[in-house]
C-alpha cells in the first residue's frame, strides 16, 4: 500500500510543479496606459508599443525582420524600444494632406 501512496503523491507533485503559472494578459488599454505613463527614455515592450500604435505585435516583428520600422534594442531574447524614439517616429509621420511626401 505504501507503494501506491508514494506513486500517487509523486504524480500529484509532478502535476503541480509542471504547470506554469502565467499572469493574466493585460488589455491593450492597460498596455497603452503603461506606455503613456513611462519615462521618455524608458525601454518599453513590443506589446506596449503595439497598443500605443494600434497595430499588432506581428507587424512590429515583420518590420524588424524586414529591416524597416522602428529601431529597437535586443537584450538576449527580449526586444525593447525606447519610448522617445517611438513617439518621435509618430510625430515625423504626421501629414497635413495625402499628397505630402513621407
């Protein structure tokens, strides 16, 4: 009987330790708010920039791959953007007419 008890407790232990606890995903509004409230020189995440620009994270990833779009910092496997650079990019993109040159 001790064998089944040990086997049973080890499977329960395996189930508890094998599951990753991930925090709930933040809404785009929360991410955009975090972006807006951060310091100008802060490093912001891809999901925060996507929420601010109202685009997908996949679009930012495609732009990085193609070599177009926003400059970014790669720290290990993490991608970060400088908030000031993102805001300047948006300000440079403002046009008064569709005939204005980019």
